[in-house]
C-alpha cells in the first residue's frame, strides 16, 4: 500500500505539472501544431472514456454489488452520475470568459498589445490559472484514487490528464506574457496552476483514505468514471475540434481506446 501511495502522488504531480509543458511550447515554438494537439486531445479522451466505462465502472460495480447485491447496481449508477454532476457544477462556477479550455495559440504571442490592454490581460491570465486550479482539483482526487487501487489504471488516467493539461498551460501563459512581457512569470503561473491536482491527491489521502473500505472504494471509483467521461465529452473533444478538423480528433479518440484496450489485455 505504501508503494502504491508513492506512485499515486507521483502520477498526480506529473499530470498536474504538465501545464508547464504548455508554457514551454508557447515560448520555444513559433507556431502551434494544431494537428498534433487535436489528435492528442482526442487520444486523451479515448483513453479516459474506455478506461472509465470498461474498467473503472465495472470495478466499482463489482465492489458495490458484492456488498449490496442488486442495490449495488443502483448505487454504482448514482455515484457515476454524481461524479458528472460534481464536475458540471465546478464548470458552472467558472465564468465562461475565463474558461481554461478557450482556444489559445502560440502565434498569439506575436500580436501587439497596448498599454491599456495589459492590466486586463494580466487579470485574464490569473483568473484562467485560478479556474484551472479549481477545475483540476477533482481530477487530482480521481487520479490518486485510481492509482492507489490499481497503479496501471492510475498511469493511464495520469497520462490522459497530462495531455489535456498542455493546452491549459498555453491558456495561462499567453495572456500573462502579453501583460508583462516576462516569460518566467508566465511560466511560473502556468506551472503553479497545475499544483491543484497534487493538492487534490493530498486531500484524498487525508480525508478519504481513513474511510477507504470496499463500499467507499466502489462509490469513489464510480464517481471517478463519471468525472472522466464528462471531462472527455464536455472539454477534450470540443477543444480538439477547435484546434483542427474533427476527423483528426475522432481518429485520436479511436487510437486512445485501442491503445487502452490492448494495454489492459496485456496487463490481464
């Protein structure tokens, strides 16, 4: 269990701090590789959807039906949609104009900015970082819970979340760099915005681990599945389509599902 805890914290930290990769892409490339991001975001969605519906949901259902028989199926479904409701409410609380998934490109850094625009852009960047922090908190809990129970699942979810955090890093960096002209400051805020995921893992460890029995595990896992599916359908696929042709995102989606399916078969 101790080894799983270390792996879980490491995976959550890695996934969260991938926002820093977005900053690096913004500062050291001249154009955004929209085709790559479209495929990558679709791939991330495919991994999340497949592992949620085929593996995580089923494990939650098995745990809960073992404890409650037929009632366990109803608890699983309620927990699944409860996870969706949680992440939907968090999205609702984030103002749309500060949406961290709003399309940003590296090319935007070359656009001229007037002095009067700088304070507004700085505010936009800081609010975007805050929005990402709020939004990524439950993702940290989800990654941690999955990794503690099954490190192989934790790896899959962490990679998928890390991929989708890259554009979020760009979304923070672009307006802050606009406002300050300081790459280090833009990178710092982008990097720090990802810390909410390991903080989510810490909260899960402090407050959920003491109560983690078979029933709690089933409820959390079903909720995690709901969170992952919602993120994929509400954020990753729409973002992928905004970056490029929708067919590329769908190809990425199918590839993500296929890779996840094969990896699960190899593990089994």
